[in-house]
C-alpha cells in the first residue's frame, strides 16, 4: 500500500477527524473512503483490521482508530 487510507462513516466525529487529517497529511498521500456510501469496501476495511470508524490505515498496515464514531458492525447495518 502506498497511501494511507482513512475509513469513515460520515458522522460528525468522522468528518472532524477527516478535516484534521487532511490538514496534517498531504491529500495525495491519503485516500478517504466513506463506508456509508461505499459499503463494498467494508470487507476491505475489516481485513485491514478496522474495528471502528474513523480509522486510518497506514501504508505499513498499522490501524489507528481515531476517537469513536461507530463500530464496523454498526456501519454494516
């Protein structure tokens, strides 16, 4: 993986985290995935180790859970 991937579900916690991350990380180095709008990528997020959103998966595969907006199970619902 060459970019970080930021997974979120569109809640206010997620949107706030997204704005903060985009101020810290060059936008070309991060992919933003809204799991509420792109449910096909939920399995990918789970395989990466995402348990809740918002979460950032680094290029090295580390999962950083940021605050707590919703569990991945809630996003599936």
